[in-house]
């Protein structure tokens, strides 16, 4: 029972303040949804429609069209595919690395680990700009496609570079998330396993990893959103247009058709769909995961 | 504890945990706290530990399985360009159609890199060229814009392979010079635009009783803009300030209109301070012009502004003659009766040139097809197809002008009668890209604050 | 009692530590910072400073424990080693490399020349008026955006904490914008701010405030404010979530005590509750600052590389200089300033966390 509720209960009967509360909350709902709602409406309008009607109004009869969606999807589909191909493995890898690092820095205690941990934690906050120039240099030196004679490495070189970069930059935040969770694992249990002669690897595989399912859910969701949404690394590190990710494609959609707001809005929704779906669908699971209720 | 039966409590816990979860992401800085107990450890003991790692392997593998179609056919021609709007796009398609007719075996990968006057294309192309993964060819302004590439030897000398005697004889000398900024011929110019145009909607001017040919100098244009603003409902001057290049090129035309081409050459040579008063005067006038542009100039593109002129809601447009491509694709908007153009006041006899060209990057993925394309781009057929739609005149002198329509034929005539064809700053031929970029920043600021002192200083610093 | 991670994370005092006795000093969480320092240095050698050991752990045999720890160290390397190498290389190595590049004069499409290094780029920066403007705007953005988001987030959290119906739904909606890419939100807001058809001006006109309509994203007076407002829209819901967790971690007894004292609701929050949300504020603020430093994507989508002096920020300037103007060294110098700013926020925060044993 919420404490504030208790505080308020003295004031029962003041229905008016209750109504006001909900009105404010609803106004805030309108505020947070207005850009999305007017975007959605605009995406279904013809150019004539969005020029002559209020953005949040429903498309007038005769000015309704789904053609913007078709076109947006067509222009973004290869970007969507590329983003998915890059973001999914990168997300999983960075989460896995984060889990391993957090285990090594939390459940296996040793002197000086706080220093190493500091480096991981500080890594969360590095502005990407601070590494952009060296990274472009680095990836043009490395030339994975030229070194690894595999067709897919050659074809998806930009995406692989981008994915590896995202993995490396995702490790700090993943480590922090896992660490905060692993710190709550009962030490006695791990100690008992150790006394039974289990190696660190065995303990990780048999005890820690199974316990990590909820935090994996949290980390994967968060990390997927981060990687999917990034623009900066993608424009700098991916120069081959066939490897273009969806955020870049979306940005170009608006670059080339400045006033085609219906197309831009449809495109924005198409590009945001995966993260929106993840957010709406897994929000609850996400909550349970963190709570350790799985 | 998590199986607490009281629904009220359960509900609250869930919510709190939800909040807690999202919050955890927030508090990334606070890691590894200790808590009093084994929450999280109970109840999930039974599951098998191998889940997580298996999952990651699986999805990793899926990455590879998609790379089936390698598609490295030698005759795949990848072209990066920024012709993505209206008439430009049509012109480019006409060029490709012509090329396909001659070389049906070459597969063309079309890579538009939009962003106004080529701002996004630079990064894309530069990165790829640096990475040793260039496209087959890309659109670029000749002249100074080529220098970052020629400085590092990133463009193939095509003086022998593409520029044969026939072609050299057909191009104008000044244009050939622009194609060899560092000595070697590295580019094939495909068109020449005029920058110093003042387009207008004929009926709008008639209604306001204004005669564009009567305007003698840039100051005179300001007077007309004032009149239009006072006496009509139309936007006197269509202009966009979302990107800085339109203001930059307008300033160039004002400067040439006020001071002439010799002073302009001095400025692009880098000697700005000896012409401080002249540079400032042009900035002052530009600031005055900007009083008469659309209210939404900061959120429109130039072609959107041009639509307003077509629709009769605006009077003038200063723009390169690519703008005319949009007029010809508009229904019932005819040259002479509906729209017309005069050289920007004070610049009659000047044909300030904006040129597009294609180049042959080193490490070329498709040397043969690239050469074929460049050869084609330099041909009469290509330039005859491309230029009428693009709204430009051909750099070759032997292209039949029959298809070019009245306007371009007149432009071509103007070109041949012009005294001088200075390069353009805003379109790369006049100054190196770093200088151009610094000037763009200066004019982006000027669009905001119209601060002549700051802009003058910015221009000085840019060189 | 299952308390969730967050509630534990933002506890105010560093009091609660792992309860198992002998292991209490197994990492710095249970130790004073001053104690952990020297032991880092002696790691790997014999423990000389036995006297420095805290009394709480004095009962264990030092030599055995040090052997034990050393083997733990070795044992742990395979776990944090590989990710550590990646981070060390891609993050810290790259920053170091970036610093070296900023000391060269590298520009153009060639390669850097590492043979002559100087601080010339930094001298240039100090004299560059666009750097001054970008620096100032970055500070304004950091400060205004952070404060605004915190205030809105706190108010929302207090409202949502009033035992409302459909709390889940409200919260999900408020938090929703955060899941969107800057590219997406920038596109939405460019439409919202559109002077002729955008929702903001349409609304102003609808309620008769035509005089207040503006060209929000092109008028230098409003540009930066418009950006800050849009960013606030995106991240205030997130602050709400952080504060909500903070509010729920406050024991009920405190509300009751205040109630018994006859404090008004406003006074209750102002005097009793809000002061206890310091930790929430701090953690939210740090994350907001990081987002603000990364706001590049948002501005880039709206304005390209030239937002104009009124809205230019360092992250955009860095991109413009390095990638548009190919003045790599100069861009790297701007990036170092940006990094220093991030460090200026994060460093003290981390230190504080460390001192409190909350790292």
C-alpha cells in the first residue's frame, strides 16, 4: 500500500482533487502521445490532406491513403533487414560479454577489481565522438573483408564492423546491469559449490547463468533498443549503401523529400516498429525479469 | 515471497519491480550493490544453465547464412549521386536510359545520397574512398572540389582512356581546365548550369506592374522586393534558409552584381580583407533581401519554395537554372508566358558556372563499366538526353540544341555571348571543400542572426 | 523480501552490505576507499600491510587468503578478460589514439603524420568563435535539459504515486518516447514545429494565440529551446521512473510521521520526501547528461551539419569539422573537449559512489 495513498486517505471525499489529478495525468498522456498521434495521422494522409488539415485530425474522406506506408516500407526494407542482422547478434554478444565480465568482477572477488570495474563503468559514459576518428581509421586498416575470404564477410563488412563496435561499446552498460544483479546472488550458495570443487566456469554455467534469465531479458531489451536506434556510428562506420541500417535510411528519407511529411512519418513508424513492439510487448516481462519472478 | 497470494500486494510488487527495472537502466553508474539476501536465487534453480550461450551462438550463425548472393559481377556499375528531387531525378534517369541502350549488359546500382547540395554525399564517398571501397563513379563538382581526392592520388588519370581527341576538341577549354585541377584529367563534366539567374512568375510581376528587365543592379532588386511586399500578397523572394548554400550563392551573385568578376576572383583567391567594404556591402544587401523571403524559409527546401513561385504565390527566385527543370515538369507553366528569367541584376554578361562531373576513383570495382560510363557521359548522346531535362547546357559545343527548348537555347546563347564564366563557391568549383564548408557554416549563422560583422569575420577566417 | 534491484541501488546510505561475515571485505563494497587503495598496489606480492587490515576481517589468515585471492584473480580472468580487452581497446585505446590524432595536424584524405605533435589544434580551438558558441550551447543544453527533465519527471512521479488507476498504462505511455530513436523523434518534432502546418502552431492558432506562433526551428531565439523541449519530451518519462522508484523506497512511516505532525501535502513532499530523493536525482541527472552529450543524432537529423550558431553543440561541431571538412585533427581536439566534459560529470560521480562503497 502506497504511503502517499495513506497520506491522501485523510483527504477522502475530495473527489474534485482526484478528478484534477486524472485530468493532469491525461493531459500529460496527450503531451507524450501528441507527436506520435499527429505523426500517425499524417502518415495516412495525402499531401493535400496534411497540408489542409490539423496534424492530429483524422484523414478527411478522399485524403486517406496508405501509399506513404508502402513507399516508406519499400525504401526502408533493406535497412530494416540490415539493422536486424546487425543488432540481434550484437545485442546477444554484448549481453553475454557483460554477463561474463560481471561474474568475473562480482562473484569472483579479488583485490583491485574495483579498479577494473571503474574502467567498465566509466565506459558507459564515453561520448561516441571521442572515438569516431580513430574508429574510422581502425576499420579502414582492418579490412575484414580483405582478410577473411568469406563471401558474407565481404558483403556485410560494414555491418560486421558496426556490430563489433556496438558490442564493444555495449559491454560497459551490460556489465553494470549484470553486476547489480549478480551482487544479489547468495554468496553462500556459490561458496558451497566452490567447496564441492566446482570450478568458476562450472559455477557460472550451472548456477549463475540459469539465475540470469531475468536480467538477460532486461539487458537484451535495453541493448537492442540502443543499437537499433543509433545513427552516429552507422553513418560514420558504414559507407557501403547496401549495408545501410534503418536509421540512416530513415534520415535520408527525410533528406530527399523534405516536405513529404506523410512519407517521413510513415517511415519513422516503420523504423521504430521493432523497438516499439519490444517495448509494448515485453514491458511487463521486463518488469518481472528485474524482479526475479521468472 | 513472490507467490504471495494477496492480489493487492502482488500487484504492487509487480509495479514496483517494473519501475525498479526501468530504473536500473538509469542508474548505470551505481553498480553492484549489495543486498541482504538471495532474492532472485530462489525458484529458478531448476533450469538448465546452457540456455543463454546457446542462444547467442544461434543468432550469430544466422548472420552468415544470409550472405548467399555475392553478386560481384564485373559489369555492375555503382553510381553515387544526389539527383533525387523532381526534374533532376528525371534527367538522371534519362542519362541512365541512354547508357543502358548502349550497354545493356551493364547492371547499374543506383545510390542516391541526398542532402541538398551534396552535403551527405561527401561523407559517404570520402569514407568509401578512404576505405579503398569506392563506388564505380560518383557525382562531384569539378575544379577545387576535386582537390582532396587529387591531393592523395585517389582519382585515376583518364586523360588517355576517356578523353580522346574527339572529346577534347568538343569541350570548351575552360571546362577542360576544371576537369584537371592538378594537371591530370580526372573528371568528365556533363553539364553547365548558370547560377546567376533571377527567375520570376510573369503574371505576378505583371499584376504588380514590375518589369524585371528594368532592374539594373542588386540594390534595384531590393527596391522591387520592397514594392512587391508593400503592394501585393505574394512572397517577394522565394528562398530557403534551412541549409546555408542558398544564401551563400545569393551572396555570390550580389557580390558579382555589385563589384564585378575581378573582385570576385580576388575573394575566392583568398584575399578577402583587401575588399572588406565590398564584402560587407554585399552582406548588408543580402540581409535586406532576407526580409522578403517566406516565413517558413527555415523549414523548406528550395524546390518547395519554387512550388510557391509556380503556384503564383511568389514573385522571384534566385537559383541555378536547375530550377527551370521544375517548371517544365509543372503542368501549364510555360516559359515566356508564365515564367521567365533575367540574369541576376548587374551580372549580364556573366555566366557563373555550376558544373557536375563524374570521376574514376582508383581501386575501381568495375574499371571496364566505369570507363564505358564515363565515355558515354562525355558523348553527344548523353548530354543531349540529360541536359534538356536537367535544365543545363552541355559542356560540349557540338550538341544539337533542337531538343533544348527556348529557355535553354537562350541560356546557351547567353553562354556563348558571355564575357566571363566564373566558378561558384556554393557549388564547389571555386574553393576547396574545407573552405566551402567553413563558408557554409558562416552563412548558416548569417541566416540566423544576419550579423554582418560576424559573417565578414567568418569569411575572412574561412580562407 | 524481494526488493528489486533498483530500490537497493538508490538507497541513500551506504550502510547495507553483504551480510556474510568473513567475506565482508572481499571487494571494496564493504571497505573504506582508503583501505582499498594500497591493497591494489600490493596485489600479487605478499601482503605486507597486515596492520592495515580492518579489524572485521582480522580473524582470517592473511597468507592463505592472499593465495586464495590470487587464485580467484587468475580464475576470474577468463570471464572479464575478453570483454575487458574489447573495452580497453575500443574505448580507452581509441580515446588515447584520438588524443594523439588531436596533436597532429592531420587533414584531408591521406594518413596522419605522427612525427610532429603539437597542441596547435587546442590553441586554434580557443580562438575559434564557433567553438565558443558550441561550447556555450552545450552547457546550456546540458543544464536546461537536465533540470527541466528532472522537474517534469519528479512532478509526474509524484502524480503517478497517488495510487492511481491504470498506473501501468500511464507509466508505459510516459516512458514510451524513450524507446524511440533520435532519428524518429527528430522527424516527429520537425513536423510538430513546422511553422505552417505543425501541431504547435496549429494549437496556438486554435486557442487564439496567433501572436505566439513561431518558426521554432529556424528562429535563432527559439531553436535551442525547441530542441531542449523536444529532448525533455523524450526523457522526462524516464526521470519519472527513476523518481517513482525512489519514492517507493521511502518507508511509509515517514509519511505517517509527517501526517501526525499535521504537515500539508506540499510541505510533506517539499520538506520530507524530496530531500530523500537526492540519490535518484543524481543517478537520473548523470544519465541525462550523457544523453545530452549524445544529442548529436537529434540535431543532425534536424539540421545536418550546420545547425547555426544558436543551436550548434560540440558533438555536431566535431562531426562537421572532422567528417564534413576532413580536418581530422581539429575534430579530434573538439572530441577531447567533449570527453573532458563527460569526465567532468562522471568522474566526481564515480568517485562519490566509490567513496560510499556503492560502486
